[in-house]
C-alpha cells in the first residue's frame, strides 16, 4: 500500500483495497497533537515506535493530570476483527 501522511484508517484501507472511492478523499492533514496539547498546558508525548510506548505509558501513569499520547501508526489491512467481519 502507498505510504501517505495521515488518513482515515478503515476508510483508507477500503478505498485503496477495493477502489470504492478515490484514495485522495481519505487523506488527512498531519497534525502534531502533542505540540497542540502542550500549547494548552497539557503534558504530551509523540510515540512513533512500538518500543517507545511502554516508557511513555509508564510516564503517563505517574503523571498527575491530563497526559496526551499521540501514537503514530502505519496503514495495515484489517485493523480489527469488527472491520474484518463487516468487510466480509
């Protein structure tokens, strides 16, 4: 599958896989939600690698107050069993 900046997950997968709608309509602008949260005074972290998630979750669990974790994921077929069942 082509790599794009951001997309509506299941809708994008369907568009690319089935050609039901043009893939361009599933694209989203890439936002740095951690930077946005920080600008509002909320502690936030970006997670781009699975190996980093555990330490960020640990940090969040010890934090007193709101804590945003922005997890960047890739484009994968069948993101969950509910989508898979609906697609069948």
